[in-house]
């Protein structure tokens, strides 16, 4: 194709991608802008008979500003305590009539101070038209009706203005004798607290007022509080939102004004400090927010979110560059897959903007801002992780086939390079290693050698049989036993590299528990005819897993990465190198060496191979099968090592991944995205800790209610749910044959969440850990204390469910937000429940294996050891002294 034609194709592709990105950005903005609820209500001019007003912790300037604002909307204000009397002078200057109050708490001295302050204010300010002695004092239990009556009698004798006390409707009905001690009745009618639905709230207020009129005929009745909060937990059928507040007040005030009743709207301004006593709803009763801005429209439709259009446009503007980038780079996907990911990407930005704007609708306080920052960071990470997983899912399902596949490639005529197979082992059961050696002896390849490096195994009964078997297999096999050798597995491999036959052009690595197929080397060696190929990887696989349910779960959990994840990375030449069934170009390995500082030396080597400019191929054909970890404790120990090693690589190499050069952008993406699952474990632990802390905070410290953290809870639970769903789809389509194995694989993956979290967090404080062997192939499992491997998981599972039960016990099951929080906590407990289940299965499996192998039975390798003890070591099995230390990778290779 000539250059003009190519340019035209590129322009057309760009135009199509831009159109797709713009379409999803616009659809997202329109969907969000039209999503909030709206409702019609009678228009209101903002004028009210009176407003309830608390000065709270405001300074004199703020009080003055608020009083000037109130003067534009009412001629009457109700104050609650001596603290609020600070506003009396400003109210008098504006000509506003005051219904003043004294707050009675039941403490004699404090109550007397309140009454003295009220008496002084009544004498000083002519605009005080009435006094309210006590506000819900009987409801709170601070005063008995008799004690309150005595206070009222004293006040009526001392004050020149009419005196009353304020109580809700049911208190006046239960204690009608209080009416004999007041000049007028002040009643609070708040259908929200009674759990009345919005549709019936106005009728409820009118009905209660008429009942009071009938119960106390001829008595003046003032509604001291009437209103609806704009935020807070559900109460029965009553929900709290800006829409509910606006609709209720606009309907209610029209009815009250039509009847000509006296009332005070609860309240003029939001009171953030009230969250300590009245939780989230207490801070959000104001018609105006704490900054003096109206919270809902006074005419036209009432909207749940008045800023929704700005948020929707902001989200789409932020998302558009990423939508365009993906639409350009994902033309190989079927349209439905590309469009689905574009929708996910747009949704992620919409959720992020919504969360970022959340605190501005509430009053978090210092602790609230801190928790918000932590949870927002965790949630942002969850979105990134979710998008990376979604991309893997859709690239797996939404293209006809993998674009880049490597098939077996037998050597061509005249190309049969010598291959050196390195088999490191440490304290491995001899019968397991011998089985591997026997399979290597059957390899169908003309020119290879096998170097067995046993490092730091102290028990001769373990390594001597392996030595004897190597001698019996002939000159191809060389055995080395190293005492006190540094560098763990990488140190042993570096030693093997220095003792490799100089004629060898390829080095192959195999784990000591793998039984390999004869065609392994023959099928893959041909790939190295291409000088750009630096490594060829075959998948890991397992044997004997069908014998026990726990092993079956572990097998299918591992299979998912090699059937999906490796292909996904292979598309952009960014595979993870594994330390078994891997073949590496000898010249390249000589220059790079194995990194002895890392306990995942294989993965670290793979990164450096690709950064050096070589290709790493993945041939998805099983050429060998190994053993699974003996039990759940060994399974956890293996995954802990992988996660800790990944963090070591991250600390060492992430700076170079963020700089240009070496790797392609696609390779950088896959390595950075490949660390996300490890960090996800730590994020889950942090989110669980925050969730438990918030749950305890809800129980003990009402101020923790300053933000609706249940919103984060729902998003966190949704992230985990989507992860499980995507895993389920991938397993069913590409990995396991049945639902049972699919479910088992997902449970096994969940069960490792806490282990991964521990490894990631440990790596933040400890840069290095010793290499620990994964227990495999034990002839007889030792007896262990039941549950010993899951003590921490059990403690966290118990803590979560105690928190759930305490929340439900304290707040009941009528509050939707509490139910949402409890539901999220239960979802957070799933990984810990999965760990408990796996430990139970593993314990059953261990018991069966102990029963199958009698204690007195001798292991298969005992005879081999007896024959080997008397023989002296051959020269090539001498214990060499450690050579001078050499840092790997100081001389990077030239690009081929």
C-alpha cells in the first residue's frame, strides 16, 4: 500500500475512534445529567412565618451575615439557648421578633445559668416576644415532667413574656399536665423521625396539629420545629435527600400558610456540629447550607442534585482522552467488546467525579477528610484494577483468536544447539527429584546435559539418593552439593551457569518436582534460530490434583493465568517468566545472570530479558507437570513468596519502567498492570481495616457519621463482585470444564487475599526475606493444630461479623444505609471465609493422607540412600568454595 493510501486509512481509523469516544462521552454525560430524581411542588418565595436558628460555633461576623440573610426571608426567629442569645442584638437591629430559649440539661447549676441568661436577655431586648424553657428535656430524659413543671412555674413568675416548653407531639399527649404550666404550647412535628413516607408527611403534620387543638382547646399552639433533612439514614419509610426536603417544605409551608398557623422551619442553616449528637441527619436540616446557599430550588422542579450537569460534563471531559486512546488502540476487538470497555471507562470516570464531589455536599471534619482521602485512594486503585481486569476479559472474549501465538518449532536441519538443563533443589524429598531426573533422561533431544545443584540441604539422607541417581543415569547428569551457599535459588543457578558446558547455547530450567515430556527440548529449541528470541516459556501444569478437592481447587486457580493471563501479555511481548520449563539464550543469560537479591529471580530475569530488547515467547502446550503445595499453609507460603518477590522487583525496577527506553509502552503497561493484583490484596486489607474502624466509629462516635461512607462501601462491594463475575466468565470460557472447578478456583483465589496483603505490607518495611521452600511431595503429612494456618483470617472474619451484628443490633434493620454498610462488610468477609474453607478442606486432605501412609512405612528412596552412603563423591560432585561475588546485569547486552 502506498503512502497516501496508508495516511488515508490512518485518518479514517482516527475519525472512527474519535467518533466512538465522543459518542460514549456524550452518552455518559446525558445519562448522568438525566438520572437524578425530579419532582414537582408548589412554588415558594422563601418567606416563612419563622426559622429556627442556632449560632453553634460561628463567630460574630458569621452571625451578623446570617441574620442579614434571615431578615430577607422572615420576621421571626427561634433561638434555643444562652449561646444563641449572642444573635439577639443583631436580630433586634433587623427588627426580627425572637422566640428565645433556655436549654435545660438536668444539671442544676447549668440550668440556672441558662435561666439567668434568658431573664437578662428578656429584660434587655424588646424584640423577645416569648420564652421556651427547655427543648425536648422530657424526651431526652434530662428532666421529669414534675421537675420541668417547677422550672416553668418559676419562669412564668419571673418573665414578662409568655413562657412555654418544646416537646414532640407524643410527649404532649403522654403528659397533658404540662399544658397547665405554660402560656402556649410549642410542639415539634417532624414526620421524618416518625418514619412517615414523604407522600404522607404533610398530612401527618396537619393531623397531629388538629389532634392537639382538640386535646387542648383554647390553647395557643406554635409549631416550634417542622422540616425534613437533606441527608441522613432512612427512618422507616422516610428517606433523606435534597429532593425530599425541597418537596416536603414547599408543600408543607403552602398548607401552613393557608391555615394561618404559627410555625418555625427547622432550620435556617445546616449545623455541622450537630452530627455529634444527632448523627448525619442532624447536620442537614437547614434550608440553607452552612455557607448560606439555598439547598433546593424554590420554584420549578425540585432536583436531587442541583450540580449534576457540571459533574456530568466534568466526568466526560476528563474521560474523553482515555476513551480516544483506547478506541485507537483496540481496533482489533469486536465492536461489542470495544464498546463495552468504553462504557466501563466512562463509568469509572463518572464514579470518580461523583466520589470526589461527595464531601462538598456534607461536612466531613478533620477525621472525615482523612478517611475520605484514604477511601478515595483505595477506590481509585480499585477502579484501575477493575479496568485492567476488564481489558483482559474483553480482549480474551472479543477477538476471534489471539493475534500472537507461538507454536512448537522443532529445530531445522543443521540447527541442534547443545542445551544445558539446570535443576536447583533444596531439601526436596528425594523420590520427587529422582522422578524428575528419570523424566529428563527420557528427553528426545540429541545434545543436552543436566546439572543438579543441591544447595544448603543439611541432611545427607535427603541429597545422597539424588546424587546416586545422577551417577546411575550417566555422564549427561552432573550433581553438585553446596553447603552454606549464598543467594538462595538464584545463587545456585549462578553456580550452575558457571559450570555449564561451554558448548551449550541454551539454558533450560526445570523445577525439581516436574516430570517432563520427551519432546520438550525438541519442540522448542527451533525458536532460538531467530536471534531476536531471548527466552521461550512453556506453561506450568500439575499432576495428581484430582486425588483431593483442595488440590483440585489449587490446580484450576493456577490454570487461569496460563490459559488467559499469559496469552494476554504475550499479545504485546510482555510475558511473565516462570522458573520452570523456561529456556533462555546462553549468551544473554551469561551477561544478565540471576539476581540473588530477589526471591522471585525468574520473573525478575524475564523483565531484564525484555528490557534488553529480546523477545520472550509463550508456547501454550504442556511439556511437564509438577506437584501442588502439600496443604493450605504451604499454598499460602508459596503465594507469600511470589507476592513479596513481586514487590522486590517493583521497588528495584519501577523507576526504570517510568522512564523512556528499554521497554515498549505496551510492555510497560503490562508490567505495571501485573503488579495491580498484588496491590489489590493490600488494598482489600486496608479497606477492611477502614470498614471495621468506621463500623466501630458508627457505634461509639457519632461524629464518624459526617460522610455517607456507605457509598464507598457499595462501590467496594461492586468492585469485588465484578471481579468475581469476570473470573467466573473467564474460567467457564477458557479454563475449567465445569461449574464445580470454576467455583473452586475462585474460592482458592479469594482465600489468598490476606496472604498477599501480608506480603505486600511486609515488603514495605523489609526489603529482603530468606527464600523458603514450598512443601511438596511429602510422603506423610505431619499432624498440625487445626486452623493454625488461618488464625489471622479467622480473627478478621470474626471482627467483621461482630461489627455487622453490633450495627444491626444498635440501629435495627429499617435503615437502608445501615443495611448497605452491613452488606458491604459481609462482602469484605468473603476472602476470609474462603481461607477458612480452604483450611478445612486442606485439613481433611491431610488427615486422609496420614491415614493412607502408615508411620512405619519406609520412603521409596531409603534403599537408594543405603547404596549411596558408602560411595565417595565423584570429582564433579565436590563441594566447591563460593566464587567471588558478582553483581548480575552490569554489562547489558547489545540488541540483536
